[in-house]
C-alpha cells in the first residue's frame, strides 16, 4: 500500500484512472485499513469478503494450516476497458513483481 500511495501521481501520469486494492476481508476491515494508511481518494479499497472475485481469477491461496482459510495471492493487475492487460503474480512469500515500483516500470 505505501508504494502505491507514494507513487500515486506517477502512476496516474501514465494514464491509470483508478488504483484499487482488493483483499479477502470484509468492508469494515478494508475501511479501517484505508483510514490507517490514509488512502483518501488515492486508492479505492475493495472487499472480497467471500473470496468470490479471487476464486474467479484463480488466485486463491489456501492458508488453512495457519488458521486463515482461503486468502488471495499477492498480485497487481492493469486493466484497460475491462480487459486485463498485465497480471503480476508474486511467488509465495515474495514482494517483487507486484510492487508499485515494478508496476510503474511496466506501464
């Protein structure tokens, strides 16, 4: 999140209209996270509480052994007119290809 906030203007300058964060959490958690991070109108926070979007994308992660149930893999996506133009999916435990800086380089 911090990278997308810090790079908001540069990302928007590349023609991106909306930066959104989707997570397998409820809207209340997403609202609290937005408040904590100070996202304001820079990042749209989207709740995927039932994991439906994540499942439809084929990006679920089974974290049951840690008591977390179905979660989402870490990824970043560039969508243009409803079509996925780029999808950057992280390997488990990594944070390289989906960072704001990496996405910005790919734009």
